[in-house]
C-alpha cells in the first residue's frame, strides 16, 4: 500500500474544494438569513450588499428593504409585479406566524409520545432502527470487498 504524503493531498484539496462550493452557494441563495449561518467565518457587514433576502427582511419588519431586494432579484422580468409579490409574502408570513404561535401554545415535545403522535414517532424511528437491525451498514461496508472476491481480484 502506497502511503506517500502527496497522495493524501488530493483528498485534502478535494475537501477544500467542496467547502468552497458550499460557502459560495450560501452567498448566492437569496431566501435565508445568512448572518446566522456564516457569522463565525465571515464578517457579515461586508456581505450585506450581496445578500438580498426579501422573506427574511419582511419577517424583521423591513418592508422597504424587502421591496428593494425583490427588485434586485426579479426586477428584470417583464410584467413582474413586485407589490403583488410582497403582499403575497406578507399574507404568507402572517399565516405562518399566527399558526406557529397557536401551535406552540398548545403543544410540547411530550406530545410526540401521546396518542396518535406516539404511533407516528414509533413508525419513523423504527424505520431507522430496522435498517440497522437487518444489517444495511454491513452490506454497504463490505459490498466492494465482496464484488472483488466474486470477481477473483487479487489485492496482494
């Protein structure tokens, strides 16, 4: 087995490549509050001009900034009504917030283990547990080795 350090550099470089792709994707996605996700890594004040996020801005009560962000995202589309889109987003946000406050007052995590929710919880967890029970990790872990043995490949 070849253990030269330069052979391992490819793996390290590949990981950095994927990390860069993920970070770039975070900068491009328009609808999420990126300050919370990338705050430990990048000063967010320098990124604010590049991060239009109308739904998040509406949630924070910044209606003019949300309209400006929507114009920036969709302003070049002919016939696009920004005010209509903002009103739809506001109605959706109000519905989400009102249903969320009602649900959070009436429910708790203990409700997962009562009545119909107990059945749902058991079904969802049993699927994951059943995979472990029947040996899916073993199958995935040794498939390549078994194919090599079946094909009479010599690893020596």
